[in-house]
C-alpha cells in the first residue's frame, strides 16, 4: 500500500520557511526562488488539506496547525539527517555505537582511554550521551549504556566492569594536622552530598564504626564532577571513587583525609539489549572496555 507521505522536497522547504518565518529567507537558505517556496508550500497544504501559513501584507505566519506540524517535521528531518551522516561516515565497513554513560565516568575515566580504542578500531565511531538515571532502550536510539548500579536491567545483558569504592577527600587547606579518626572531628566538617547517593556518608561512617549526627546534611550535587570541584574549592569534604580523581590526587588538589575506603553497593556495568549481543561494533567495544577495566576490579586502599 502506498504511504500517505508528502515529498521530502516539500517538507524541507516547509521546515525552512517555518523556522525562518519567511518565504524569502527560506528561498535564500535553500538557493531557490521565492516562487518555488510558495509552490512547494501550497502543494503541501493541498496534500494535507490544512492551512500551514497565514498570509498578509507583512509576510507569513504559522497557523496553530502549522506550528505543531513544523515541530514534528523538524524532528523527523533531524533523524533522517543523523542516519544519513552515520551511513556516510561508516561507509561499507565499521559502524557507529550510540553509548549512554554517566557523565563524570565518561570525562574522567573513559575519554582519556578512548584514543587506544580508536587506534585499534578506526572504523568504529562511538557517540557518547550523558545519562544519570535509568531509562528504557526502546525509547531511545542508544545501543548500550555504562552505568553505576546494583544489577543489570531487565531484558538486557550486563557485563561487570568494576566496583565503586569511596574515599573521603578535601582540599589541602581543609586537611587537619592529623588524619581524622574521632567522631568529634567530623562534627565540624561540611559534608558534600551527592543526590544520587543520599546515604553514602552514613554508610561510610558505619564502615568506620562511627555514627555521626547530621550525616545527610550539606550541599547536594548530582554529578561526581560537581562534587569534585566543590571539594577543590574548599566547600567541604567529599566521598569520591579514587579512579575518578586520579589526576586531582596526583596534583594534590585533593587529599585523602583518612586511610579508609568503603565499597558501596554500586558497581559499574556495560549493558545493552539482548538483541544487540551480536552487534560487531558493540562486541569490539565490550572486549576493549573489559580489558581497560581489568586493573580496577580489585579496589585498592580498603581498610
């Protein structure tokens, strides 16, 4: 059965006219005549049986139906353009992997290592999208995700990468003369909280054999990158996995307050829908990623 779809040319002209709110500007952008824009828009309106623009002496303006339709058309054309660029970029070989990843892990751990993957697999492009909360793969164009959680998601295959251990750090200016051990010392600290791990400090203190009143009080941040910068700026004490602050510890922008690390209830996983298990680009990336994570599977500094 023939699809009830307007011509791509008409949709492209309509999108440009709607975005510019002008037939003249659309014509200039598309390198066609203004009369050609008018004809394409008129043909589209005839096809739809709906007026998309209101004409007046001052120019054109979208009708309510036209404004709604333009948003939908723009989204679809964006999808087609993305698919086209993807095909053009990979040609007959290689592939593109759409990967969701928690932001700080991507910036501080994954991206500094991606050069070796690109050198090993030059035909595979990995596009990164930041995601901090669980989502459904069916609602996205994503092929896989790296996330910190307790288990794999339903309907997916999950591959363990590393455990998350947390250490207490601060800037050198806040570092006490002796490393903190007594509960009384911690009452004077501003505890920087992470919104996705509201009980982190409580669990960390319990692992030290302490109970601290107000262990959930303090400024809240969503990302480890935010809490890292807050600690560097002297805003308080933070709990951060050491593999995310290797450079800051080496440069002594942050220092560990006490020689104790706590294995949280979270681990980092690579997960993807079961039907993508045979995807060649994903298989190559999974193998490379697991090799990179191997040295981090046994956390150090636990005590």
